[in-house]
C-alpha cells in the first residue's frame, strides 16, 4: 500500500522497470505517482505510456514534453531537434495515447498525504485556491473541444508577469508555463524561462524558495529541473535526477520520505 513518486521518465522504460524492481513495486496495491515528462528524449515512449496506462493505481501530472507531444500529434507543432516521439506518432494507438494524456491533471493535491505534485512549480503569488482554479482551467481546455486551440496557444514566453486582467489566452499560457516550465522566478511574479542551470540570473531565484502561506502544510513534489539533481528541503522534493542525461531515475516513498535512485539502464 505504498505510494511512490517518480521523477521525469522521458521514455526511459528499461530504467523505470529497474527502479520498480528495486523498490519492489506491487501494481495491485502500490500507487505510482509520476511528476510529468513521461515521454520524449528517450527511446521507449510507447512502452512507457502503455505500461502507465495499464497500471491500476496512478496519479500523474503533465509536463512540458507531454504537452509538446500532444501538440505535435494534434498537428499544431512540429518535431523539434531532439524530439524522439516518432514511435508514438507512428503507432496505431496514437489517438488513445493522446486522449489518455489529455485526461491527466496539471496539479495533484492530495489531502491524505498532504502532498502537492506539479511538473515544474507553483508561483508564490498563487494561493492554493488560485492554483486549483488555474490547473482546472488548463485541464478543462485539454479535455474538451478546445484542446487544439489550447495547444496552439500555449507556446511562448510572454506574458511573464501574472495579473488578474490578462486575456484568457495569455492567462492559460502563463499558467501553463508556471506549472510545466518554471525554474527561476522573481518575487513580483515574473517568470524567466531561458535559464536551465543551477546559477540564477540576476534578480531571480529558484521558484521554490518562496511559498504562498496557504500551501504551508503540504509537501511539494516536482520534476523538470535536471540540472539541480535531486532536491531535498523542508516539505519539498525535486525528483528529476537527469535519467535522460545518463544519470538516475529517482523515486520518493511518501510514507517515510525515503529516496530511491536507479542508474540509467538505457544502454
Ligand atoms: Mn520538463
């Protein structure tokens, strides 16, 4: 009955299987949480999605790579350099893959374990209620008739400052960037999307150094920031330990907050 949160899998299915063996994962009783970027950059995207789709107990949030794949499949974006999702695009079950991803949330807030999971982060200017509202707006756009329009609109780094009076398109784009792409952030709510390293650009800080008071009782788990490696702070775990870059895939057991790491097995 354990709950494990796993960082960015990115199609590294052999490593995922090795990690699940290491933690003695029991599909019928244990729950697998995935912090997004299930696919892309790795070789085994079909195997990864089929495995997750068949698992009886999962909690998943979408990452930027998952959304980008959905946009390619919906023909509103093209394959970019480094994208490896051709195995999904060429598969007869492509529509099933996209529809399944479209049903996954952007944020999980679990009041049993007091855990919030997002792919990239949460801006400190958002209360929990605001974060729930913005996640719901994205989830509704993805699940409904506006999916293609949403995916087409999501690309871009502007606006970078949250305001109440943004247009719907701008609000959805910035909220998606907060949830799925954010690393550095300024106290006024400005987002900076070009830096990936562990050195902050002037005036910016890692988003997780500040937190809205309404989130204080929760442990936040996230992925996305491979350059930092595994992050362990008070009530915060960053789980993208760079499997796709030849490093490790990491799992956190929620019951005792123990970390498990599996070296890349992609060959
Ligand atoms: Mn990511």
